[in-house]
C-alpha cells in the first residue's frame, strides 16, 4: 500500500516538473557541468564546478546585508536515520537534490521545501560501518541523478521520479568496500573512487558510461596493479616492487574514498589516495607509491600523468585523499596553472597542475610534529625521525610519540573553498594531536595481532576547529576563526565577500572573506557537517546547507568529546534568503 | 586506518538455511503474548528459553573455528554453539559476522548494541579473548568461560627441509602467512627482515597452512589450531609441524572464552556451566578432535 502510494506521488512529481519546465527536460549535459561555476542559477556538481572551488559569483547577499539572512524553510529527512549529514545539495530546475545518511537521496521543491520523492537504498543489514553512515552528495546528468551507496553500489535514478535507471556494483561490500563520495561527471562518464578500510583493499579510480553504468576504464592506485580500458588490460600502475617489499603491494591500501576534481584546461582528473597498509610503517620500508598522494589522470584513457606524494612512507595515518583544487595565480611574476591541497598531514601544498611539481608548501595548523617543513627542491618532507611511532620490541610496545595533527587530520574530508576575488583558500582545519604507539598484542577476529594505540587530545585551550584563510602565493594565514568543537563541514565563498561554513554546535556562519569577521549565524538545531551552496532563483539569492551531527568525530572520547557532548542528532535541509 | 575511520565497512553475511529470523519470531511472540505473559520482561536466560532459540555470533572466515561451508556454518565454534543450544533445549541461530577493526567493534556490533544497519545483537558471542585488559576496557559486556588456549606455531611442507631450523633458514623459499597478523609481523621483522621478500600473504592462517599441502609454500607461521586442522584436512600431504618454540615470538598465546551483554549474566553463567560440563565429560575435546585440533585448557581455567 505504502509503496503504491509512493509510486503514485513520484509519477505526479514527474508529470508536474515536465509540464513546468519543458525546456529543461533534457537536463544538464557534461558541458553544462564543466560550466557550473559560471551559471549561478543552478548547482549541478559537487563543489559547484568540477574544479570544486566552491565559489559563487553571486553578490546579492553580501557583507552589508548578510545579517538579515532568514530561513525560507527547513525540510526534515525524516525517519529514525538521523546520523551525520555530510552532503552537499544540488539545485536544478526548481528542485533540490540531496543525499542523506544511510544511502538515501531526496528531491525537494526548491521554492516550498515540499518533498517530491525519496529513494532509500536497500542495504544489507550486516554491513557494520565502524564510524558513521554518511554520504557526501550526488551528481546530476541529463535525466539522471547519481549517487553511491554504503554497500558500494552506484545508482542512477530518474531525477523526476526517483526510479532506478541503472544500479551497478562498484565493489564487493563483503570484501570490505564501501562508497560515500559524490561521483564526478566528466565527458559523459561517471568517475568514482573507492573506499574501504579492510586490510587488503586496493585503491582505484574508475570511469563508467553515464547512460548505462558500463565500465570504461579502471586505474588502480598501487604500483604493480594493472589498469583496464574497454574491458582489456591497459598499463601497469607505476613499476612493480619499485617502492614496496615482497608482495605487500598486493594489499597496499591507497583508497580514493573522497572522490576527485577535474580541470578542463589541462584535461586532467585529480584524485587523492589513502594511506598504506599495514599500519606499522616499520614493516613496509619504501615510499609505498602511490599511497598518500595526488594522482593526475587522463580521463580519456585512465593513464596516470603525474603523481605527488604528500606523506611518503606514512606512519601516522595521514592519508592523502584531500581535494586538489585547480586555480591560477602569478608566482614570482609568472602566471601559472596551479592546484592546491590542504593535506591531513597539516601542510597546504601548491603544485603546478600541469606536471605535479611542488611550488609551495606551508603549515596551515598550529603544529606539525612529524616533519619540519617540506623541501621545495625535492618535494619531500623534512621528517623528524624521533617522532615516528617506534616498532614494538618483542613483547614490549613500541615507543609512544606525540603526533600532531592527529590521524583525523589537520583537515579531514571537509572541502575548502577558493575565492577568485580575494585569491584566498578557506580551509576548515583542526588543531589536535595524539599519543600514538604500536602495540605488540591487540585482538582482531578473536586472535592476537599487532595493532596501534592512540589517544586524541586538543592542543589549544580555546579551540580545536579553525577556519583559516590561506594565501596560496605567500603561504601565509591571513585570518583565522577559532571554534571550540572540531570543524567537520565544507566551506563556500561568494562574490558578496562572504565565506560560509557550519559548526558542530549547530550554526551556519557567515564571515567577511577579507577579514574573517563573523557577520551572521543561525542555529540549525543539530551539528552542521555538510557543505553549503548558493544559487539564484526568481531573482533572489538562496543559501542551503544540511544539518545533522555525525561523521567520525563523535566516535572519539576523552578531551575532544567534551566539546560536543551536548549536540543532538538531526537530519534537515535548511534554505535561507534575504527578506523581500 | 585513514579512510577506514570514516568509511570502513564491516560486512556480515546471513547464512541461508541456518539462521532463524529473530524479528519474525518476535512478531510471532507478540501475537501469543497473552499466552506467555512472562516473556516480555523475563531475564535473558528465560527469554532465550521462551523464544526457543539461542542466537550465537561467530566470526566469518575463521577456519577451523567458524566458516560458511556451502551455506552451512561449520567449525569448532559452530559445533560448540549448537551444543550450548541443545543443552538449553532450544534451537541454535548461528550468525556469522565479519570482523571489525578490533575486538571492540565486534563486541559493540554483535553483543551489546547491534549493527547500525539493523543487525540484531546476539545472545552470546564465542571466541572472545579472555584477557584482563580487555575486561577492564569493555564494561558493556561480561567475559566468561575460557574454553581453549590459543598459541602460535609453525609448519613446513613435505619437502620443506628442517622444520626446527630458525625461520631465517627458509630465505628464498615461499612462505605463506595471514596478512596483517602477528605471524605476518613476526616474519616480516624476523632476522632484520630477511624473509620479507619471500612472504606470500593470504587471507587466513588456515589458508597459509593449507598451502603447505600442495607445495605452493614451504613454511608458515600460524595458530596451532589453524595448523593442526590444515594438517588433518590434508592428511596425506606430509605437512610437518614444528615442535620447538619460535624464537622471539611476541605472543605467548591467549585464552578464548565467551561474551554476553552486561545485563545477561544469568544466561552467561548458565552457558559457563554447560561449557564446564562439556569440558569435564570430554565432549569439548571430542568436538575439537573432529576438526583435527587438540583441545588445550585455557590457562586461566587451570588456576
């Protein structure tokens, strides 16, 4: 009965939207998506453009009037599934598409907030996520809206009805794979990374036909593995055993769990890779390529054009998945095509995005104990050997070291923004450290194994979170906003000289992009860990963000937990505008 | 770790034909609630008896203890689970689950909270390390009934040469080992890492030992139970079991027992009694023997 009703409603929604906007029935093309940043009337990609600068040219809401911003509506995701809402909304054709926790996708009327349809992925009840059941957003193309699920499927729905058009298995969830990142659409292909933390998984980037979901190419991220193109083996990633011992490359890690960006100028995809396994770095000598790296990949063939490794031979769980954002700037009088990445390891890297050469690297957190700067000639960190967790000696645990950032990173998944106007990057960062050691004996699958122990702790009295404006040319921090609880949401910059971001305390806040002065805040009722967007509709500028506390942070107790113990869960889409 | 902390997924597999759907049972129970008014508020032991089923959580892919054999849960722990249910006069609902990153994940998902996506907690979990630090750290569960002593050992293929030699003597020959296990770290680090290039990583210690049967590997380090069961399953393969201890092995072994939710003590105590009876009358050793493994009493049960 319930199902029949839903189908009826979905059919009704389809009929309505077709009738209302016949010109848009075809939906966004790949060219539209590449051009997303230049069309403020919609948001049709994760990051507001495939470069993911998260910058809007809208200025109707600006430093002068933002204090008047008020809610238009809040739409609940409903149900009991109120966990971390890390999603970024998409806006197209009068509809807001947003993913929710537990692999759900919703379509809301962008004017009224009324729900048009809801899709609930049917997940096997035996999937046991260690942390949370988040999803970071969808992609839109033609008549489809596409998202990835916790059981590692990629699902294309009819954006008018929420009906499944195709559903492809990305990987085997029983082997430890999952998927939470927003897919990237490039040249009529859906490009996805993979995720999963089970020992033995191998990172991969893959491209599928957006119309059918059929596989076009795959590119493993670990040296020695073979890529595929059109169903046939293509080339090997790197060189077998060049930076790995024995057969450890077969199980080397390097998951691409946060997805990637695309730059049409260089025609390159940029994907970050996760940390290597096994955990104890003393047992896998070598750089362990291409873990903890950014890879530049040719979208037409899946070939790696260049790589840059941020943490060679990682020993602190500093994975390198963070987004690499293309931008242009003049360095020493020379206009350059650049890209920037704020890494888990606490350094903000600027690379020549045509060849991966390091241009600059500077700290964006209070403290980096594991390295004393990055060598601009070699591109490698100046490691501090004494601050690498020691190997266990027989039955004794290895030396405990204090490491900062903690393994949750100077910056975790939450995306930064780049303002074309100020030329600054706005980095949602966290100042925290950890005591970390290698344990000779821990237990996994009921058996003794060698594990790691860690305790996360704040390193400042007044804050953990810090939104920082970084000048990519000088490497200097221009301003910072300190937040008591860890920051875990994305950032948005606008031509109105504004920067928006959310806090676990429940606020969506707006700052002056030049000075960092806080100009506006609104309490959404639960922690904000999603990414805000803005668009123009009926001549007015709108701002939207998801509210719903969760993600990885609430898992960690101790001192850090004190900063968020009173925050309740939620699951709502909030939309704001100025009063008329 | 890394991605894992955000996105790690632990899978759990329903084994068709073995599991009984607890929720449908509960629904059935609601209908007959008038007839059995005690059940709703009964203590855990009485609840299990009223429902007529004992839900037991066991590790998937944990041969010889528990694994899916053609849709049926096989193994030493599976046999123990069925014996426990039989002694209570109820059916066994044996649930295989995939291991989390560490034992805390498993206890949370299987014993005291359940999975985020609907996996119902089990009445009891077997094969839980019985160890003081763990007991102190996990106050949502009660650890009881240590029933076996796990240890590490080594074995060689028929043509593998002197199995009593130091492991470094196997340099240049294929050595199988379970990925990211203590034997893996032991062999990777052994004698300054001389064996690192010779290691062939496989998913389980049983696989590592079984690879000795066809000569695809010449040496392995695994748990004694994994080695003994592989030897028994390949009785004609001439696998040689090392007799001497492994130099510098970091683990002296550990006890395994059962875990129940903190408020299920009366069920836990009853199961402990049953296990003690099984040990006393030889049924425990017989179950182990049927899988080729020599039962060894837990150290903590001997004091």
